[in-house]
C-alpha cells in the first residue's frame, strides 16, 4: 500500500513537472488570475503557490515570469470587477444575495467610504472579499484613477506574497515537491482566512466607533 501511494505521488510530480515545462502554463496562469478577480471560486493563489514550488524544485517554470504574469492577471481581474460593479452593481450577483454576501457588501461599502485604499489592499488576500470590495468600489463611484493605482500596488504585493509562500514551503519540504505544494496551498488558505477575520474585526470596530460618534453628536 505504501509503495502504491509513493508511486502515485511520484507520477503526480512527474505530470506536474511536464505541465509546467510548457509555455501554455503562463497563459493559463494569467487567465486564472484574471478570472479570480471577479469569480471567487477560481483558486489563483493555489496556482501561483504551486508554480512557485515547482519553479524552486525543478527550475520550471521561470519564477520571475510566474511573478510578473500573476501580477498582471490579478490587476486585470480587479479592473473587470470594478467595471462590473459600475455597470450592474452588486445586487444582481447571485453570491452576494445571501445574508452573508449582503453583510460582506455592506462592510465593503462602509470601509471604502472611510479608508478605501487600505481596505482594497487588504481585501486582495481574501478571494470573496476582494471581489466584493472591488465591485463595490465601482458601484459607489470610487475614483477610477486611484483604484487603478491602488490595485496595481495590491497585485504586486499579492503576487510576491503568494510566491514567497510557495518558496517557503519548497525550502522547508524540498524532498517532496508534491507535499510542498499541499502545505503551501494550505498556508495560503489559512492566511487568507486570518486576513478576512482581521478585516472583519477592524470594520466592526470602526462601525461601532462611527455609531457612537453619531449618538454623541445627536
């Protein structure tokens, strides 16, 4: 049984290595990072982390190209989300109609009103959060030029962060490329959840302070 598992892992590593040797991997990476900007189920972080692991372990694909393509795709996806928000708003998006989705959008509206740039930067690390924030930015008329600049910074930071997670996992578990991929992706998911929780608490505290201020003023 152990031998079968080891063989399956070896076959999976060989298949992934062969795939990453193709230039098509960069086309796929760009497409996934772009789509993830307005369609949360696409796991672009996981792809970037996985490619960083294989780049460290096998030399393919080129790590710098992975970084640049991830940045470009992430930025383009954010612009699409902003345009969709400006065009159709958030009410017509199915996953924002649920109670949790509405709370996410309401939190994004309050945050963008008070500290748009920092919230857009932080939301980049949360799959559903970044879509909600960027679409809301478009819906509420957040300045286009400012949005372009802020999301450019966010895309660079996010791509570097994702690559570093992959490199850390590959360095720590260099003996097993497949295990490093699994651990790297898990770290990416956990860190995204942590950022989401922190942003939610910060937004809640800010909303509470604003409410207190309104009561005092009245």
